[in-house]
């Protein structure tokens, strides 16, 4: 399980520099994909249920399904490229991939260096804890301990609402964050709903439950700046998949709930 997080500042600065230095070019992005008859798409492989390795050692999950859907409806081969949170935007900027379909959230910093499709799947961050612990408001977090993955959207959101006496323990990846919580190193955990669902399923003895909403942040496909024709094609595919119920089916299968109202 890899966290969905803000790209580290250094990566964003590097991407911004690449964007600033890139010469103006004609938009042949869609034409190039159709000419090579394949599209390279960055996917997660350690962030269930969005992307993970199945028993057959092949990637599966909601993001993998969406990536394959895009390729299929374009009529080209899907080249699925495993990416991590720190390298996915640099991979896009340096043309190692054509698209990012990797639990990517939309924020102002990222929008400076890449473009986003319409949303394709729900994703929200929240505080979870044992049923025995009464948490009704953010004020109730005072004096408690909470685990969070460093540099993630939930880390940022938590800092904005945390009372001064909340003890935040940061870890480098979701596995370590979940491990700290289930081993009772912390009383609470701030994480994505999908990560929490997997942890609750694997560790029922913890009796964890949803406590407080931190941020509702759906997933978007990441596209290079200037790749307008490719972005338009991806948006057409996603809008059609939303209308015909395909995206809702994926969400039900992998997240246990439908897409709801996704933003453009």
C-alpha cells in the first residue's frame, strides 16, 4: 500500500523547471499514441485496492482497470508502468509515461506542472480509530496520538485542524503507518478510506471505525501540460464510462461503494 500524497517539494520544483525550460511544440500527443498503437500509463502496484500485484503476479485494482479501459477504448495496447508517488509526475514530464492513473489527487501545486482529466473515482481521507474511543469532533483529538504518512494529503489536512495537544507521529509509507496503529503505538490513524478499509479487513481485532472526515479528494488522470488532444480523448472516455455505469461498477467492485457525484 503506497500512500496517495503530495509530491515532495523537490520533485515539484524539478517538474516546474522542466516545464519552464521545455520549448513550445505542436500538440501531437494523441496522434503519437495512435501512431505507435500503444499508450504508456503509470499505475500503482503497492496501493490496494487502487493498484496491487495479484496472485498471478499481474497488476490489478481500480486504477489498473481504468488504465486498461482507456487503452481499450482508444484501440491501442496498454503499457502499464509501475510508479511511486515521488516519481510519477517526473515520469510524465520526461515522457517515460503518457498518463498517470495512480490515485492522483488534484491540488494547486500539481496543477502548475501537469493537467488533470475529469475525476474518475472517489477518494477521501479521514481519521479512524477503535470503536471504544469516542471522537466526535477535532477538539476530541486533543491529548491523543495519531499515525499519518509523511507528506500526504491527510498529513497536510490534519495539520490544519489538529488541536495543539494532538501528538502526530509521521511514518515514511502506509505500511509503517498502519503497523503503528494496529500495534497500538498510536491511538488513531489518519489515512485514505481505501487504506483504512484494507487495514480493518486484515486486522479485525483492532475494531477500527471511521471517526472524522479530513478531506474529500477524488482521483484524476494526470496528463502532460500541452497534451490537449490526448486530454480531450481521455475525458471523452471517462465521461462515457461514467454515463454507461462502467466507472460506478469499478468503484463498487474495488471500493465497496459507488462513484457518487464526481467533479469535472
